[in-house]
C-alpha cells in the first residue's frame, strides 16, 4: 500500500525527452525513521490530464466499485504513450503466424474445433471474462492493469485494490490470447516508467533497475489549485509490504510478458524502443551484479517472490532461479545489438550456461539421486569433491523416503551449503519446464511425478503451491508461528488455482495436454461456485482458504489462460523457450567435466562456477 500521497515535480523530463515519455513525479515518504525525511525517494508517475474536482460520473469498469470518480474529460493533450498506441496500429487479425488458423471466439470462448462448448462451461468462462474486465484499472482513461481482487462484499481492502506485476501476468496473457493488446502494452510501458532509476543511497532505497511490486492509481489535488485534481501512479517497491521485502520477481515477470507481447502480436516496436531496451538492461545489470555469492543462482531473502512471507525459502529458491533463467533467455532474444552491450551479452550467456548446469545437476532429485545422497561422504575438501555442498545424509527427511515414486522426479526447492530443501515447489518446477531450464528428460520426469502424486499435489483443487506442509515445531521455528501459513494453508501447502495456467503451458509444451485438461475439469467443478477464491486449505483442498480473498483476479485469469491454451495449443509457444544448440553443447562439455562422472582436476579452467 502507498506510504505517501505527496507529489513533487522533479526536473527529470529532459532525461527522457527522446523516448516520448509522460511527465514524472517522485514521492517522498519516511521509512523506519524517527521523523519525516525527504531523503527517501520514490518514483511516481503523474498523468498530464487534469480533472475537474466538481465533475463526477459513475464508471461501470472502475476499481472503486460504486464510488464516484472525479473525471469527465481531459483538459490537455493525450499523453505520449497513448499517442504511441494510436500511431502504431496493432494487427487486427488476432494472433499472428502460427495462430492464423485459430478459431474465432464464440460468446467469449474457444473450443478446440471452433464449435460452441457446452452451456455449463460457457457460463463459467463468460462469468470469468466479465469478472476479469470488471477488475481493470484505468489511468487517464486508458486500461493499465487489473487489481488483485474485486470482492464487492469485502470490508477490508488492504492492498488488494492495487495492480501487482506478478498478479497481472495471467491477466495480460489472457488479454493477449483474446486479441486485446492495448492493456498489455499500456501496462508494459507505464510500469517501465515506475522502474527505479536512483542508485542505492542507503538501505531503504530501491536498487537501480528494480521494478515495483505493485502500483495504485490515485486522484490527488493539483499542485497550487485545490479545485483541480490529477491522477498519479503510486508505486510500492516493498516498503509497504508485509515484511518490507523488495520484489525480486517483478522485473523478471516484466521481461517475460514483454517477450510474450511481441511474439503474440508481432509488434516488436515496443521492445525496440530506447526506453524499453534501457529498462531491460537495468534489470539485467541488477541481477548480474557482482557480490559475495559464488553460485550462479540469485541469492535472495524470504518473501521476494510469489511466496511473500517467511517460509524458509531464503537463499537460492527454485522459483526465482527458473524465472531468472527465463528472463535471461527472453532478454537475449529482445536485446538490440549496439555499442557497449557486448559485455552484458557475454555475461548473460555465461550465466545461462552456469545456471542451467547448476540447477540440472545439483537441484535434481529422483530415486537414483536420493540413493547417491544417502551414501555421500562428508567433509570433502578438494576440487573433485562429489559432495560439493557438504550435504549430510541424515538431512533426507523421513517423508521423502516413501513419497518419491520409482518413476519421475523433480527439482528441489533450495540449495545452500549443508542444506537441501527437499520440498516440491510447483511454480519453480513448472516454469523450469516452460523455460527449458530443466532438460527434456527432466521435464517429462516432473510431469510423471505430478501424475504419480496427483492425490497429494492436486486432490480436489489444483494446484499445491508446495508439498509437504511444515507442521509442529518445524512450522513454529521456520515460519515464526505465522498464523496465516498454518499447515496446509496459504503458502504452507495451500492450493492455488492460478497455477493452472503454468501447469497448462508446461503440459502442452511436453505434448501431454491431458494432464492440464484433467486439472481444469477438476477446477471447474467448484471454482465458480466458490466465487473464485485466492487459495484453498487442507491436504485435499476441501476448504476455501481461511483468509482467502474471493473473486481473486489471478485465479480468474489463470483459469481463462488454461482454457484458451487448451483450445489452441499452438499459442503456448509464445510463452515457452527452447534450448539452443550453443547452450546444449556448453552444458554437455560441463557434464563431461563433472567430478560425479570422472574424478581428477581438469587442466582447462571453466569460466563458470559449477
């Protein structure tokens, strides 16, 4: 939630005059200080349209759910981003290239053969589309995103009335697949202008290149004229979030959505813009910055991703590594060659090879690997050590011995010195398939594992965010006795319908759409009747989450994306990445030099930390 509504006009316009950007504003708010201070800079975006305070109207699509909005008409020029949309006309024939044969929507729905689906299914999809459109947020009259939840009966809004970058991803993909491109383009360009440009001056300032976790459209009095108001985009970089943790995944999701937009629409003019290229590079430089960490994975704290509370995922959580890898691959496709970018491209390629090797080799777990860990020798001090991270065999949890099927496997949740998190984290595993971070064999093995453990991971509502839940003393120590993350609830083993779309993309990519079809069919039995909850509780997902928001937007959008992709599987390729030959060859060379296969230090030095 926003910490301040004070808006000042900084002299930043000259920095972006060549990029056709709207005017900017900076917000100043005290944070963790004993008295208000203007040293904490936050970046906000000011709409150039002024609104008459006395003029009010009722907007059926606005996010205030019945409240009067102070806007009827613009009294100035349309902003530059909106003019860009008008001047760069997007394709009007739906998805390009491979989707030219895509059947036209029937009452807002698609079927695999282009025919109308059953009335029951249609009613669910129609309701979902209506709810998704009701969640749209407008800025200066243009759609810019969707709020997190839109429950008309909720009396406690908290920050669910904001536009979250990670939450908007399934909404944006749904609109892309529907052929409604403007809202995604607006979201990409406006959130880019909220990106932090100030270098870190103290521990409370966002690092340069950081994307906000969320933003909110606010109507504030115009400076110097109380009779007029204007709209301001107020970003939150985590300083108002629970735990005050900066969002590591926002910038990674932004790059992934940017690539999907270009692939889906054929409009590459957005990713080729100077300001967009600069934004991509700033995110990459922030992620690729040198530090004390020696691993190719990103070192992050608890709460920096979808699991945004203390859950023992600090260190090198799989979810962040899968998104990191995906963002690097997407960025490499979109970066335009220019002077001074050679070093960045070289660092990007080196990290891709090292990261893929590290995850595939050390995060992978199946029965064969468990037996290997069970026989590990410890305290190995050498370059050719097999047990590189000094993992003690006694760390193998008792639940895993009987839980691991003979066929299949998965990528563990985290890896640090003397610590392996053996929990199954869904998003990280599914996105490892989508991005080709996992090998082809590993990807099939992950889906084999999902099928083998369907009763535990899916049960009555897809899909468990992680398995198993922490209970008893472990829950008290690791979560800090978090009353929201009680066993089999919320992030601690709860079931999240939004994960349907990632499961669908992964299943389609591997040629196994029947897995997603089965999960979607299961969700359709309850999700609309239950009013589209944020998450479900208990081992079998029998109960609506005890603190779950209803009409959760990404639950709605996740279902719609799954339906659209199952109706037209070729559309999934705009979200997936294939491993190129250079990466595959480099990975093969590193495998052959791996001490697990052959001992003895190699004479040739590898440029990667493995």
